[in-house]
C-alpha cells in the first residue's frame, strides 16, 4: 500500500502562481517585440539595476574576466568541460547519416544537420550557474552549431567572471551580460543590436521558463522546464543523513523546488525527517532549502519495490537518485525520468556540475515524453529521396491510386505525370 507521509503545495495553488507568471511574460515579450533594445534596457534597469553602454561583452572585457580568476578556478572549469565534451562527442558519434536502396531504384536517406544559431541562457541571479555554460554552449558547439550566443544576468553589479570564462572557454561566439525575460526575448525575437537565433536552450527561473514556452514555435527550444525536481528512491540500506543531504542539496535551487523521498522503510522516513531538521540549522542555504522542503517536499511510503517503481514513473522526476540494494532494478524498469543516479557513490551534484552528463533536464512531468538536453537536440534529422525512371513508373501507379483514395486530385496529378512521362522509357 502507498501512503503519503508528507504532502507538498496543492495543484491549485501551483496553477494560480503559474497563471500570474504567464500574464507577466506575455506582456513583457510583446513589449520587447515592439520596442526592441529600448524595452530590453528598461527591463534590465528595473530588475537588475544594469544599464551598460552595450550588453554584449567586448573581447577585452572577456579577457579581463578570465584574468581576475585564480588559475585553479580556470583549471576546474576546463576539467568539467573536458568531461562534458567527451560524453557529448560519444553521443554525437551515435548519430549517423544513412542512405539505402529500399526498393529497386528508390534511394532514401537522412542527414543530420546542426541548427544554424542557438541562444543559451545561463542563470546567474541567486546563484552564478557556471555549469550551465558547459551544458548548453559547449554541447551546441560539439553538435556543430555555427553561431552560439550566450546570456547571463549581472551578478554583484557586473558580469560574473566565472560564468564569462565558462562561456568563452566553451566556445560562445557572442556573450551578453543580460538576464531574465529580456535576455530570452532579445535572443529569440531579435533587437537592433541582437540578431535573432533559431533555438533557445538553458534553464532559468519561472519567468525564463515561461518565456521559452511562449516563444516555442517562433524558435525551437530544448524542452519545457520548471523548478528543479529531485526524487530520492531509497530502502533500508540508505541512512537518514545521506537521504536528507541529497534532498536538501537540490531543494536549495529555489523555494519552489520539489524534493521527494520515496521509500519502503519506515525507519528511513523517521531518520530522514530528523536529519533534515538538523541539517537546516547549519546549512548556509537553509532559508531557500527549508522553504522548499516545507512547501514542496514530500515523503511517500510504499510496501514493495514494485510500488516504488510505479510511483517513480508516475512522478516522472527530473533527477532520480536510487539508493537501494539493487539500483539496476530501476535502471532496467523505469521509463519516466530525466536522469538516473545509481547508488550512494554518485549524486545529482555530480551531474549538475562536472561528471559529463547534461544537467538541463525535463521537469513538470515532461520526462514522460522527452529526455534532457544533448547534442541530438541541436541537430535536425532531415530526409531525402532519389528515384530512377524505372522506379518512378512503378511507384507512381501506387501513389496515384492512393491519392485517388483520399480525394487528392492535385497529388494524383503529380504521380500521373511521372507515370506518363517515364513508363514508356522504362519499358
């Protein structure tokens, strides 16, 4: 039997907050579309108190950011980017162009073509999300995107040195110190000083996520994203300290970040609750993590692993950390998740920052139908066909009859013309 020990905020309350965000974003994007740079500057002044002569960083400004960083920090960024590049290259190698003769005289194929331009949003308001530059800019470059631009908001009154360094080292072609809806809108819609892109990627707060949602169609996006989610699946082989640490470690992303413990151990429930209260007394980000746990945290107690599996697939969490006797049971059987972290030796922070898998992942149940950001998201798989005269005389007769079946006279005429023109030559 499945028993909910702790519930989070109601669906209606969450929907009410979403509606307010939606209305704000809609008005703001319309303003950016109509007034371009003027609207972007006003929004930057209002929300970030930031209005430089120009938002795009010059080469010398980028160099100055790198020069201010300790050598160890540069080395750490390069180490993380090396791991992420390696895995992205492995993933790209799994994609290949194909061309096959599928019927005598009919050659079908597809080509994998990178998107021409991508805009990457790197969050940097509350926390400077250096890793998001690796995950978006670097992955796009490995995919072969020709023009990659990157935006991050000002941090402490100016560009964040580490974010700028990560963008630059990842291969960004243009770097802007610009945040929020104004950044996403400028990249997608274009302004007098920012050429529009074909695709938007990267995480962000509720307003950035909603802006991407509203812009989808006008540009492509990586995926629909909301607040960070984490699900810890654990049995009695896990201890309360480990479970609590991993729940709070993701809850600190924001006060609306869901963190869920799914277990079949009553003892772990008690130990984790006690440990969470203990850790919140000393955790530097307790104000955020504590509010997230209070309002969005959940504990679900099951009897069996089968029940835990069913609940995990229902929840379809962005991050799923598995600390059970047999983590591979969930790897082999789970279908709805953004990324799995198998065993206590690994954790979501590894995936977020350094290990090589991408941290831009589906939230709000989107894991039911999509995975996370990877090189394939930046690549269009486009088909083509080539047909001989002999083959078109045969295929055309089938096509003509099928078009007539559907009542498409113009389609039928296309097929009939080929039959008439090439059948005698093929005979």
